[in-house]
C-alpha cells in the first residue's frame, strides 16, 4: 500500500505546501494493546475525513505534506509512512490505508524529547517547503528518558516550528504507574510551544477519533487555538509560546523513573 502513495521523494522537489506536518504517535508500554488499536484507527479515520480533506483544499496552496512515526523510549522510532503529499480525497484515502496497513507495537520508556528531535530531523529532510512547520505529538505520560523535554522544545521554537499536543489522560497499560494525573498541565507547560500552539486533552478513548480529527483541521487550517474548544474533551488552554516558568517541574517524569526504576532492575 505504501507504494501507492505519492511519496515526497517522487514529488516536485521543494514544492511549496501550506503545512509540513509531523505526526508523532506514542506507543509506550503504558498504553494497552486496545488503546494502541484505537489510536491507530483514530488517525486512519481522521486522515481521510471529508472535513480534513476540505481543510487541505482551502489552503493557499491546496496541499500539505505529512509524515507519521511511532515513538517510545529514546531512539525507539518506527516510521508509519514517509513524507507524503496530500492534495485530494484519493491521496487521503491512500494515506489512511497505509496507517491501517501496519500494526503498532508497544515499546518501553517515554522520550518526548527524543520524539521532538526526530521530528526536527524529518523536517530538515523534507523535500517540501512548508509555509508552516508543525509537530503534532501525542502521549500518555511525561518524558522520562533522553534530553530534558524543555531543551528539545527550545530547539524547535528557535527554528520557528510549532509543537501541538494531544495528551492522552487515560491508560490501563503495563507501565501506567509512570503517568501523572495532570498530564494536560505538563503538556501545556513543558511540551507545546510556538505561535498559536495548542493542546487537546483526551480523557476517555471514545473522545479520541473526534479529537484527532478536529486537531488536524486546526493544524492544517492554521486556525486560532481557541477553536479547539469544540472538541468533546477538555477545552484547550491558551497558547504557550515561551519556555515554562518555574511553577511546574518539567522533570517530573525523570523523577518518577528514578523512584521506580528498581522494578526493572535485574535482581
């Protein structure tokens, strides 16, 4: 199915697009297999939804470039599909099929910073010229491996790249003890950033398909973040552009790991 896609490497060089969008999807072991499946199916349904296709067509260029990868621990990266040009419903259908063509595999640890750095590398290599460059990162826990997340976020913001978040605030996976109850606050203070950045918290899995669909529409259309309030989840907070203040501990994930890593140490 991947061969049926209009891959970026086969496109017309540095073709201008409205947005170069990186979808970074958490597959850490803190998510149950059923949650991984719901997440994968939700992305597939959103990518070819008529409202998403309409948002693409309404852009100045009428096309976007998108790539998707799964992530967990630092260096645990698995590509779902390469840079792909999407201009119409046929392109979107092929993209959706490509998502469903592979199965997610749960991996250990959570490195949001590693995911951001990999997304930056992909944006560097993109053969498209995105008027806007956006990293869309989903996850159900705080960073607990690799660089501090604020360092990775600063690297993105210094390059005028927007990071939006989809904190998944429900989990019954194996490593759920490493999650935090205020993940939406963590994402707001430590992860998202850039002009118009926003997050859409998901508090139950039945919200996910609608949440990701609306989030894609906002990112593709470059709409104000306040529009995220229409998602049947918590209202998105005000956009965060600068680095976090000292009011929130952005190393909370690393602290939890230090306290509980004995569970994974050899006897």
